[in-house]
C-alpha cells in the first residue's frame, strides 16, 4: 500500500507539501497542487482521513439546513454546495426541516455534538434571533435568506432591486392593475419583494390595492399559488398582471387563469421569480427573475470554508447578480371593450 512518502517522491515534493495539499492549505501553488493530485491518482493513495480529522478535531462534514429539499429552487443551490464541498474534501449532510423551528434547532445541535464543522442555512425567519447562540460559537453562513439583525456571513441576490426591475417592466407594458402573490412565510426575501412591489407602484402614482395582495403558503406550493390566483381573478375588477414571488406560484397562477377561460399573456400577464427548470417545460414559458442558484451554493460554501479556517479579510456579505428574463407569459396591456382601465 503506497504511503505519503511514496506520493512525495512521485510528485518530487516534500512530505510536508503533500500534507498541505491533503489539508487544502492555501499556500500551495496551483501547479504543485495538481502535480501532487496526479501522483495520488497514479499510486491510488488513500490517506487515513479519520485519523487526520481526529488529530485536528474536525469532521470534514458540513451541515445544510433546508426547509424543503423537493423545491427545485433549493435543489440547484444544494448541487452548488455539494460540488464545491467535494472539491475541498468535505461531505455534506442535508437536514430537511419543513420550516419547523424546533427541527432547525435540532439540526444546529449537531454542531454542539461535533458531528459537523459548520452549517449553511438556506432559510430562516427574520425574527429567529435564537440562531445567535450557535453563530457565536460555530461557523454558520446564510444562503438566500438571512436575519438582518444578526452579523452572520451571507450570500444572496438583491431581492428589492430585482422586484423593482419586474415592476418597472410590467408598468412599461401599460399595466396599472398589477397584483402580487406573496407568501405567508416570514423570510427576508418575501418582505423585500413585497416592499419592492409597493414602492414601485407608489413611484408611478399607482394606488396600492390591498385586494390585489394575496398570499400563497410558506413553501410556495403550486396548489397554494393556484388558489391565490383564483382569489385575484374572481374579483369584479380583476388585475391584468400578476407578479408571483416564485415560479412555482406563477405556474399555479397560469393554471388558474386557464381554468377560468383566460389566456396568458393575451388576457393576463404573469411574471415569476427564480427561473427554475419548470419555467420552460410548458407554454407559455414564464417571464421571470433568474437567480444564480448554483453560484449561490458555491459562494456559501466558500465563505463557510473561510469561517471554518478563520481566514482573515474574508467576505461576510456577497450579493450576486440577478437577471430578468422575458419570455412568453408577459405582454403589453390591451384594453378590451368590456374592461375599465
């Protein structure tokens, strides 16, 4: 069985250098890193990770706390985290909480029990100040959602600006009766998107109609999005456009419109948020805000890695760029003979 000395000899480096490569030390030059890994592969060298981790008092495991693993939005983030973690020699443990605070606390207790070196939280309520108890002692990173009152490293997009982009576009199309389907959850993204919706209407002197603000459930489910759209479209003076805070909700809204005999986008413009795969599975393809989900996952792991290793001058807040994608579900407002503007 090859030893670390054999790897060092094959790569023409010192044993200490091989050790630094195995520990992902930042001081190793890329070309040296590559040469050592080629030697490891050639010799089929398998380091004793358990013994090394025991010496360093680490698990090489990270914890990912997610509210709903089946949500396609989270799926791409999880892939980004997992791919980057594997490159750095870490395993990822996913804890599905269904948005339950007791289960979130149960998950973070794994840090106390030294079953993980750090955690990435994909969702949390804005008032979950209790997380400070863990963040003060263990490496924790927020991804997508965060708690404004806590100084915890985070990665997200600018939800407020993204919503403004959506609303400016819809208003430019000539729509004035613009509704939104928000969510009953207490996430920062939900608050910022609703604020962006209201502020942009006010900017253009369009009245904020509370009847045009309805809520889907905490998990942005298709069923709840459909039910919320029915409430909007059943009104005597219905909206001509709906901004949905997730693509799954938008799919529900489009289905409700079709069942009521309305054509999207001829009779109703529908815009979503996230750009999950389902947005282009069925016509009309959904106009939406594209979030860089995979990159959100990658960046959150990078920051967590820096936290675990006490990296100096690390980024504590990363805002990734969003992209507004115009597809088939949106169109200019056309006044019908039976409609009031």
